[in-house]
């Protein structure tokens, strides 16, 4: 496995202190022994440093467990990806939603 991929995986993680995502430039690979990787990560927001030991294995993807039919899975697999605006729209809707689905679905 290449070092760049390991850095991308770590860049998707958040700092345990402030919740900020790590910047790739602040992730240093210190070494590797087979599937065990040693990294130093630094949070540029709260200035916290971590020593990370991560087991990362290459191989086939795990089996997906779902209650979707094959047709439903194919439909969603081929669907357009959500845009950032669509995610923000849903976030804004849910922020003020009171959970009353009956009222929501009876609107005309």
C-alpha cells in the first residue's frame, strides 16, 4: 500500500480534541511493518499531536449487507451523486424539522 493512500485515509479522520480534519501536509508516516503503519498527525487548529498505529490491510471489499433488492441496488448505484447543495438543503430542512411526518406528508 502506498504512503499517499495512507495519508488520504488519515486526512478523512478528525482530531479527537477539536474535531477538525487533519491536513495531508500534517500527516507523517514514521514507518511500517507489514499491515501496521505508524504515523504522526498534527492538528493545525488546536496544535495537538498524536502518534497513530493503524492496521491497514489490502484486499477485497467486505460484503455489503442490505435489505435492498438487486433492482433497487442497481437503481441507486447508477443514480447521480448528491451535490453539496443538496446535502446543505437537507441539513437546513432537518435543522428546523420537528419530527411530525403526518403533518409534513399531509401538506398540499
